[in-house]
């Protein structure tokens, strides 16, 4: 069956047709969750699914499932998908590729006249991006029980509009209880959103897992004073102390290669005047690693360093961990199915641990799950210039096709 291939031109046309809904002047897409444009995108993809003979159901958080029947309907379906909502300055491929690659798998099997034992399904998850409503990965999070439907319904956008009302307004407030939909296995194809595959000149990223994430708020309190009359030894400069902690965030990540990550991305300096010694500094800390053991070591090291700097400087330092997402290890059988499909098809490949969040993280809580990465130009994503080569998208979809077939089994 390794000679079975998807139709690359058809996949590309579908991506470009969907990208026309919410297209931006710079060549990207702005299609925020639960807007009128999101409705148009959903309607288009659902119409393609119905044209392919797929049965469509929608749950109460707006997740869409499109089912291709198997010869053994009691088997749980093998599901693939992603999201079609975008960032305000999003691209054509983030999320959209995963949904339309799954659709192309269905179309390819139809064209070949092939049936699977287990049903196959496409999942379109609601509000993965979290750019209009938080929390991120909302639909898959409610589905797996990470947070309640009521919590998601109550979320409001900047204009005060609620999730439940917006779902109803666009016609995607479904009846099915989230999480009641069975999943036998889940696969998600995605652009890498980073530079590793392109830098290594590899076509397929086999994804064994997703980095865990710990977010912290840190605040250092000093004393504002005039920059001229105050001698250096007598200053209580909160910014100079803060920069020591910031540098240690990067140093900690460097001590835990290859997957250690340390970032300070948000800083507030008070009073933020050029001739006033900073009296307080608030900043974020983002630590990531591939497993809990390493991430906990990084946690312990930043707390110990903060305690040391507080003692040496005499300035009070408050640090609080405000978010924690545990590392996600994908199911070995799903990872190996992707690896076998990649090898059988002859594509160059490497293991790539994801540094970004995906719906597959939540899907992995309820079913064996795995991911397939393909390169994106310059590693750029969440940007209107996001781009990917057609032959890479084709390769990832071919791998998805054969990984799903391995799980679902061909009917005799």
C-alpha cells in the first residue's frame, strides 16, 4: 500500500480556498474564533466534508467531527484534525493544514475505493489560538476535561461578548456533550512553527512529545531616586537587580540542553523615566523542558537564585508560578506509526519535540495521540508571511494517510 498517495494539487487548492476567507493584504489570514469569518470557514470545510459523504456532528463547545464510516462501526474512530481559527496576523497553514490534510486523507481513500475497518474522523477544534477568548486550546481542553464547559462559556472577548453567545450566533452551538465522542487514536499534522527541520534540511518531523511550560510573575521592589545626586553605592536600583535574574533565566535554560528554554518576554519598569532610578520592575519568566524532572530542576534553580539575589541586594523579590502545563509525551505506538510511515515512503526525517501548544496535547489525555511536523519557511508562524512548500505539505499528508491506515486497518 505504500504506492497510495494523496492529491497534492487538491490539498493545495483547498488550503488556498480556505485562506481566502479572512485574507489580509499582506498575504496572511485573520479569522478569529467565533466570528462571522470563522463561521464562513467552518461552513466551507463542513460543505467539503458533506460532499465527501462524511457525517457531521457538533458538540456544545463547537467542536466539529466529520465521520467516514468503517466496516466495523463499533470500533472507536481514528481521528485527525486541528483548528481553523487564526491569530490576528495569522498565516495560511497553522492549524488549517491539519484539518485539510485529514480531509485529503478521506478524499484519497474515496478516490481509491478503499474502506477501513475502524471509522475515520476529522476534528475541527474550537478556539485553539486563544487570541479572542482565553483559555487557549479551548475546544480540546473542554473535550478532555481540562476545564469545564461553563468556564469556557463565561469567557469574554475585549468587547464583552461571551463564548456561548458567539457560538449560538454563528450556528455552531451543538448538542453533543463534549468528551462523549469516542476516539481510538488521534493524529495531528502541523507546520513545525520553528526553524529546526528547515535548518536540518529534513522533510518530516516525528514528534515524540511537547515541552512542558512554567510561567512566573516576578516583581522586584527598590526605591525611586534622582539619577544625578544619588551615589552608586547608595542606590536601590530595582532594574539592575532584575537584569541579574533575567540573565539567570537564560543561563538556566542553557544548562539543560537540548530542550531547555528560558525567556523573559514582558517587562514593566516604574516609573520608567530616564533620570529616575527604577523603583520597581515587574517581568515574566517562561521556562520549558521536555519532562517534569528537568522542568522541576529549572524551577528549583530559579527560586534558589532569586533567594540568593534578594539576600545579596537587600531588595524584596516576589516570584510566583502562575501557569503550569506538564510536558506531554505522545503514545509510543502513534509515534512509531508516524516513524514507520515516514520510512516506508522514503522521506528524510528527524525527531522534533514541539515547543508550542497544540490540540494534540489535550487529545493525548483521552486517546493515544501523535503529531507530524513539516517545515515552514524560516521557521516563521503566527505571522502573515508564514509559508510552506507544497511538496512538504504533500509529504506530511502522505505520512498522515499511512499512519491512520495502520491504526484503522484496511477492510478485506
